[in-house]
C-alpha cells in the first residue's frame, strides 16, 4: 500500500526542524531547560534524531519505528513547552498565548503520528 501524501508532509516537517537545530542552534539553546545536561550536545542530538525519524517515515521498513520515536520525542518535548511557560526569560520573548497554544498542538502532532501505525 502506498503511503499517504500527508506522511511526507510530516517527514519534511521533521527533517526541516532537525536541520534548523544545526542552522540556528542558539534558538534551541535558549529554550532548553537549564536542568538538561550538555545543552549543545542535546540540541545536536535532538536535531539528528528529528532528521532521522523524518527520513525513516519515508521507508516502509522504518516507518513504524520512526512513528514510535516521534511520539516519544514529542512527549519529551512537552517538558520544553512547560519550561517555556515557567518564566518570561524561558519563554524567549514568545507571547504567552502562543506558548499555551503549543501544548495542545503537541498533542495533535502526537495523534497525527499515531495515525500512521
């Protein structure tokens, strides 16, 4: 069975987000919770994982593994969203209403990934 076109939209979205970790690492370093060790390494690793899961969505032999990794990753990334709400500095100048809106969007993304299982 051929993969739906929107699966490739998700793949491009994760590949692009992963590339941005390397193109603009300061953005990600600013929003990373202070309790996360080795921030530069974590930004690079999370970017690499995003690229790999995006690519993994494009192949039938890796799609299911990629979906599970995406769900796990998006769940862990909720910590960043809540951290950004914790104080003004952590919010990186993003309006509070956008920070709040990102949380339900995260659950929509999790459901979207789950729909490919």
